[in-house]
């Protein structure tokens, strides 16, 4: 049996949808002769020994290294780390540039490799030529124009989502004081075992004991908390989140595939969580576990959101959580966030609550009233 041609695909978690498009095309169009390993798991998993060992094992077997190169990804240390490992092995490295970055713009060392424009049909054909020559086959006869349109569709959605991230300086013009804020922590038993249990306690310890606080470990507990008599001003999430859909996982997931274990996985949709937070009149959500622009953007329709913008280790996130929540009861949100970013160097991003659109009511005047006009 012929051994498959292995492709290692590096990308930041928030670009997982594009990685899926590239992977599905390569696997299908080369009729199963190509196997693709995505460097970010199906769910956002904290960076650590498990991620490093899995990534190293996949790179050791790879025949080709593809890098989704964007303004967001070009300076990520671990993207360059993976590229350096591939370079030392001597395998071909191809940057796939997208979302505003051209093949001539990536910084060193990525600029040392011949890049390809992912939204260009000719660029995609060039990628297929590289793979075809490596496995000794002809270039698959596919519609590269249609393939490129899929990339363009992703780029439009992705650019829109990134624009929703705003500097906290904008908050200084409109300050709302919340007295005796109530906090709710969301996690799962499996995620707590990864080193996030202390993070939750740090959040709860930041506020007076006389104020009701709670932690929940299931979607049922979360629904009960957010639809009860209490309102929760701050909701802190330390649980698995799907980077593609923003779905929140409470039950265990397979750390290799990122998929829920068993037919009855406890999952809460991003839209459902947003609705619950609106009912609870939540002011701020902190996603202290992972990089999920999908969830952050969805929740920003009802409240402010602070979320990681990269894979973050439990240790680094704990440093940010301690710095942020220790300052939050005594300073403004923008000041606490600025302080925590400087102290911990943890890459966090702020999403300001989006203003709601104006509803329209159409009424029909009576013929008598119209006659008097």
C-alpha cells in the first residue's frame, strides 16, 4: 500500500475555517493520497506539553509544510517555531498568504520562502503543482476559480470579525459604575484538570465575599444560574471552545481530535450563550481559556468581551487573570486590562459591545387623518 504524502499545515486558531477549506480540498482532490495535519486542534486547547509533543511528532513525519500567513499569524512565535523545525528537516515550506498579506510581505524567516496567494486561482494551481510533482501525479482537474472564491469568502468574514476588536481607550468617553459586581465562572471538570482550577478561584477571590458568586460545570447549571433571580455582571469562561463555531463544551473532549466524547456531549451553542447572558444583563465576559474569535464576536452583541488571541498556556493565563482581577475592583476596565497586559505579556484582545440596530415600526394611518394633512 502506497504511503500517503503528509502535509503539515500551520495556522493560528482563529483561521481554522480556512485551514479546513485547504485540508478538505487537498484530501479530496488528490483522492486520498494526501494526509493533512492541522497544527491547531479541533478545539482550542491550551498550549503545553501535549500540544508540543503532538506537533513535534507530526512535523517529524511531514513531507511538506504549509503556513497560512496573515497579518495575524506572521509574528506569532510558534508559527516561526514550526517553520524553523521544518527548515531543519529540509522539507519544502510554502507560505499561503491571505487576508491582505501578499507573498512579498511576510517577515524573515517566512519571507525567505516562495509564497503563494491563497485567493489567486493561479497561486492555488501552483500549490497543486508542488504536491503533484512530489507524489508523481498529474495536477487534479478542478475549478481553481471556485476554490479561490471559497478563500475570498473566508477573507471577507474574517476581516469583518477582526475589525470588531477595539482599543479600550474608547471606553473612557462613556463610564458606567457597577457596584458590588457579581461573578460567575464557567468551566468543565476536564478543563480544570489542565491547570485552570486556580484561575477560577482567583476570579472569585477578587470580589467581596458578601456578594453572590458561583461556578458552574454543565450547561444545565449555567442555564439555571443565568435565568434565575441573580444577575451576573462578570462571566469568566475557562472551558473548551470550538474555534470554528464558538460552541462551548462542558463534557470531555478527545484531546487528539478535539471532538466530544460520546453521543451525549454537553455542548452550548454560542448564540444560546449570548441569549442567556442578555437575560442575566451581563456586562463583561472574559474568555480565559482559548483563542475563539467566533465566540467573542457573537457575545459582543450583548456585552463587552475580553478574549485570548493566541494559544495560551495555563501558566501564562493564570498570570494575566491574577493581574487583571486584582486591579479590576479598584480601577476601570480599560486600566485593569492595560495593567494585566503589561505585567503578564499575555495576548488578550478587547471586543466592545456592539450598538444595537434601531428597530422599525410601520403604522397605517386612518384615511380620516390622512385627509386632514
